[in-house]
């Protein structure tokens, strides 16, 4: 049996996360306790985040989120007030994004990080913690490469997790947990589902 090697470290709130490789298998640990294991590095890391997040007392999951949404909007998207309270400002953010960072321009262009960040700040799509992480990414040295990679991912309509596609495509590496919000918003430039 080979010695275990730490591949990746991270945090989720106050929990310390580690991805460890040993004998061709990957183990996801939260606070030193194995939560998940498997043979695909990205799946183990993503599952570790999901499982560690579930242990938070504030976790309510998909069913809890749906129940909360239906408390405010009993008829779902057709409820009175849904358009004015939720959809309208998100469509305004979408229009702002299209004006400040058109998808066709972001494919090869540069300097769009601040514009994209300002769009995110005008919505409640991300938690304050996620907005802070996104700020670090969109103001970082790899901002242009990341935005370009996300734009290419969006245009090509790839059906893979963004991180997997990015790694396989030899693009810039995106720090853990910081690509999904960007790709989600770019991916919804043409089709807004909320």
C-alpha cells in the first residue's frame, strides 16, 4: 500500500477539506474524516463539497429551497409578484451583462472582469461569500483567461462539468469552487430559467 498523498486542500465554512490519493483511488476528507471515495478526482472533490455542506446546520437542500420558494410563490413562476420581485431585476442584469460584456466579445477580448462582477453584485444569485470569491477571480491575474474559457464553454454547449472541460481543454486552471457561478450566468445569457 502506497503512502497517501494530499492532492488538494480547501475549506467550506469552518470545515477543512482535503483530497487524498492512495493506490489510484481518491478520498475526500472533511475535518480528517473520509466522506467519499472514488476513482474520478473531480467527482470525489465535488461530492466532498456537497456532502460536507450537508452537515452544516443551515443546510436545507433542494427540497427545502423548493418549499421556501413555494412559501413565497405558491403558484411557482406563475405566482402574483414573481415577475416584479424576482424575474424583472434578473432580466435587467442579463441585459446589463449583454451590454457590458457581450458573449461574442468575451470569446477573445479582455478586461471584462469588473463588468461581469458588477452584474453579479446587482443580483442575489450568489451568497456574500461567493461574491467575495468571485471578486478574487474576476480581479485576479487570470481573469481574462477565465472569462474567455467560460465564454467558449458557453458557445460550444459542452455537457461536462466546467472544471472537467477546462482541464481537458488545457485552458487556465480555475481555483476550486470559483468557476460555477461564472459559467452559470454566461450559460443563461440566452435562456433565463429563474
